[in-house]
C-alpha cells in the first residue's frame, strides 16, 4: 500500500513541476505584471473595435443619405428646406378630364 502512495505522490509532484515550468516559460517571473499588461491590451482593443464600428455606422449613414438624395422620387416629395406648414398640405391631385 505504501508503494502506491509513493508512486501517486511522485506523479503528482512531477505534474506540478511541469506545470510550474510551463507557466514560467509562458508568463515569466512577473506573472502579475504580465496579466495587467494583457488586460490593458484587451481594453485598448475593445476601444479600437468600438471606434471602428461607430465610424462604420456614420459612414453608412452618410452614404445611404447621399444615395437617397440622388434617386429621383425617393423619400419625401417635400424638400428638406420647406417651411413647417408646407408638409401639412399634402400632395395635390390632378383633376380628371
């Protein structure tokens, strides 16, 4: 029974040692500093992605507005610079002949 306990302890200590060596190789001696740097990188990346999405939305709005202005008959028939009361009268129908 003592041999099995010794073997399991030996295997566990070897696995712990390998994990510590792997962590030291990946993260170096200053694990806390490395994790803070990684978090700042993720925050900065998120800000960049948000800025790109906002710029894309503004660009899409600008382009779609330009396309609507170029198409004849698209959108409303009342020009945007019309006075407030002009939009209330509605379109005038042609009389039947």
